C-alpha cells in the first residue's frame, strides 16, 4: 500500500524502490513487476520499464496467476510487444475461469494489435464454453469491423442487442 501511495503521489523513484524491495519476497509477482514497470516508465527508464513488463509476463506464466493476464497484455501493448502479447493470450490456460471471463478484453487487445482473426477465433471458442454474453458479441463485432467484415459485424451487433437491447456502444457502433 505504501508503494502504491508513493506512485499515486508522483514519488516514482521511491515507488520504484518500494516495488523492487517487495519483489525480494515474491520475485515472480506479475503485479509487482507491472507496478515497477509503470514507475520506471514514469521516470523515463524505457528499457527498464519494458524489462519489468516482460518479467510480469514470465512471472504470470511461471506462477499460473492468470487473473493478471489482461493487465500484462495491456502493458505489453504499451511497449509494442505484439507477438509476446498474442502468445500470452493464445497460450493461456483457457480452462481457468479467470482467463475465460477476460475473453472480451483479451480479444480487444488482439484486434488492437491487428490480430483480427485471432480475436474472432478466441471469441468464437469462448462462446462455445460461456453463457450468452452481449459483451462477447460486441467484442466479436469490433474484431469483425476492424477486420473489414462489415456485414458479419452488423450481425454480431444485432446479436449483442438481442441480449441487451439497451447496450449503448452497440447502438452507437451499429
């Protein structure tokens, strides 16, 4: 909490030291590596911030802390680590509920990096295992839309609205 408070108050050098010290007790903590990455980036230490983001991905994988996946992939995107981000998502343990429930945001990370087909495939596989979800249909629609498949995107938006008639983003996108 002290390290987070330091970071929130802009004391990035002290926050960096505090997060680094915490890593001695939990060297594979993806969350600590992510926070360390943020502090280092705020200090203008790009290479060290990137290294901490890479360490977060490795730590997440070693410790099976899959609940960190969307945070790790977003941080990897900040460093344009598209291939590593895609690998982290596609090789995650999709039998874990904490991964499955993050499918909409993970698919967004894929299509933001140009992985439209990977995002659609991920959502389609998730839809086979999850309850019907307006958010999944909306995410699928965006991947289709950005991939240039407008007719299919329109259909996915209509499916989203069938599940949630008041979904404002689906109306706006449609």
